[in-house]
C-alpha cells in the first residue's frame, strides 16, 4: 500500500540527515514548545521562527512545496477554531457581507495566531520525519527515556502496518467487487453496510491475532528471550553538540527578546 | 491514502503550553501502570502481540462505509480493543497508534500528544470497556448481551472523548466552552453511531467464529477498577466544565453580546444548529450539554439493548 510517507527523502545526505536523531527529536519538540509560547499577534516572532524553518530546509535539502503539501494535514482541525473570530470580544474589524456576523480585531488576531502556530509546528515535524530513518527515530525515543517495551511495540506496529494495510486494501477491493453500486437499484440499508464493514474489521482482527501468534513462534524459534536488541546506536558528535546548542540559543534568545521587549 | 477522520487528533498550537504539559504529567504514570499490567498478563509475548494488534487498529481505521451525503462511518477503535483485550492493553495499543499517527503522518501534535493519548487512548478504552461490562452484567447470559454492550460502549467512548477534547480546548482559551462543548458533542453523537455499528459488526462476527477471544478479553486485567476510573473521568469532566477556569478567559458570550454584534448570532444561527442541547430552563450551556448527552446516552442505551437482541437472531440478506 502506498502511504504518503517521506521515505524517499531519507537517503539524501545533508547536515540535518546526519544529525543524531536524539538531537533532532529534542530540537523539534523544543521548537514546537517555543512556538506555543509566542504571544498572539507577534508577527515578527512568527516570521523569525518561519525563517528558522527555511534555514533548516536549506540545510536538509528539502523542497518547500513538499513540506507545504505534507503540512496541510492539520487543516481539518481548523474547524475547531472556526468560532474564534466571531466570539472573541474586541473592536469590530469587519462584518461578513451576507450573514452579517461580526469579526472582532482581537478575534482575527487570535485565529491567525493559532493557525500560524499549528502550521509552524507541523512543518517542524515534517522536517524531522523527512530527514530521519524510522528505526533511528524509534531508537531516539528509547534514548530519550520512553520505556523500551513501548518502543519495541511501536517498532512492531510500524513493521506490520503495511502488511495489514495491504490486507485491508484487498478486503476493500473484494467488497466493492462483490457489492457494487448499480444504477437503478435501491441503496442497501446503512445498518447492513455498517455491519459488513464491522465484519471486515472482525475478520481482520482474527487474521491479526493469528499473524501475531505466527510471528511470536517464529521469534521464539530464533532465540527470542524477551529482549529486543538494536544494532545501530548513535553517539553525540561535534556537529550534534553545535546544532543542539544553536537551537537552544535560538529559542532562548528569541523568547527573551520577544517577552522582555 | 492516509486521511484523518475524527476531529479528536488535536494538532500542536491548539492547546496552551501549560495545558499541554499537564497532559504529559497525567499520561506518564497512567502509561507506566498500563505497561506493568500488560506485562504481567502477557509476558514476553507482549511486544509482538500488542504491536501487531496496534497495526490492526490503524489499518481497521481505513475500513469505512457510506452513511449519507458523502460522509462515512468508521472506527476509532479504542472501545473495540478494550472489549477484546481489556482496558490496559487497549491503552498501550492506542498509545502506539497515536504515536505513529503523530510522528509519521503529523496527524495530532507532538507537544499536545499527552492529551491525545488521554482522549483517544485512556478515555475511549475505559469508558468503552466499563459500559460493555455494565450492559453484559445487566443482561446476564441472554443472547445479544455482547452486542448491546459493544454498541453502547463504542458510542459512549467516542462521545466522552469528544467532551474531554472540547474542555481542553476551552481551558486553553482556543474556543469558548459554550460553543465547543455543544458543537463537539453534537458531531460526535453521530460519529459515535458509526463507531458503534462497526464495533457491533466486528463483535458479532467474532462471536460466531472465535467466541473464546471475547471471553479472554473479559479475563484481562482492568475489570476491577473500570467503573471507578470511568466514574472519576466523568466527574472530572463535569467539574472542569463548570469550573471558573473554563470560562475564565474573557470570551464569555456576554461580553460580546454587550456589543450587540454577536448577540443576534447567539440567539439565531449557531444555536439553532443544536436545538436539542438548549434546554429551556437551563442557562448554563455546559450543564445543558451534559444533560443532553445524558439523555442521549439513555436513548442509545435502550437502542443498544434492542439492537443486541435483534442482531443476535440469524441474519439474512437485505430485501
């Protein structure tokens, strides 16, 4: 199954690709935290943080439009913020022509700020996922203190994600082959269709349970004793320290400048 | 191929930093306990088992069915996982799903992930499971008790999770509670029906093919404290919705209404979308929403019992 993943960017070579994944994860989390701390309507601050992203694109050789496309995933959630421009008290800024709802100035600023913060955060996450191999990413999670048993579970999930997704794709194809929508025929009742979908989920569950049993016996036959070993490990190199310090310095200085001004 | 379905994956930027940190503080001990429980129950089999089942939940979320007007019903999966494997194992599975969705697909934020785990992992697992065992105990050994429990549990899990999400958004000052709570509740009361139908379909197939899987789900750890946990969750949500913090930010509608612009809006279009929620005698929208959800839950409760009984009969081809 084709997921819109970023694997095709993993094999490039750049400073960002070569960084210790732990540094990248920490840097991205710190960046998102810092974006969250930017006050509303601090346009210069937002611009500064956007420039920081642009520099990271340059350093990692990512195309802006690729990141832009990936960063649209958070868009549907904007509906949750839809009411802000209308409900925040403040001076009237403009009135919507037909429905006559009033947009306040503070409301518009708050809405724009939330959208920008969310957008910057998603872009940072896209840079992380596009420049880091997935096993390295999971390694960094355990290096940063996530319980190793959870990291192994996530690792397994990632490994079988595509197998089960293919399974689903085949089931969906089989369903549409056997119950096509014919013109001039009445629609089957929604409950019935829902039950069919549920049966598919149920049989997928049985297949998954059976698969997990096969996987476990295969692991046992190869000497699994409860520990999951990782071959690739990372040490902190000079560049890692430099970038780490640079990101921390950027975040602290920018936040200091913005909040003390 | 990957599409985000539910308005429950909060992206970064929508919660204030303080609230996001509180979410992580809550998640860490819950997760540690969940891991200990599943480890004791499953042993070294845990990693491949939970990993593959997490991949199953992720893949099953892509199975949908058309409802009406281009919308489709689909699965979140927390309640189904809890029914089949117990609430603690379901929590671990949902954590894996949420981490993968946030890291690989940017669906849901990284810094706000604590709350996403609580909403879609902990709350769905425990409310789904508690409602399921409650109905099962109520109906005893009658045929269809599994299905009724699955229907009610799946519906309730999605609705409670959406209430929690709305309250977090309100505490962050993103959306005023009086809008967020009724809006989220009304959307997810419908989404919950899709979740319930799929869950019932899955459970009814498993009852026929592998009934022992359902029995083993009931033996899994987590049964003892499930009622208390869910009671606690509901109480916290209710208190939070009423607390002054939720309306502390100056977004109260009165302030805007004083200027006139929003007054008409408040009386006309927005609230007419949710007429069911505005009980005439109750001024506070939070209380009104909770009441409406309570009444809705009772209705769905009755429907689930009817559905369970009906679906337990041998099924035929639709006419």
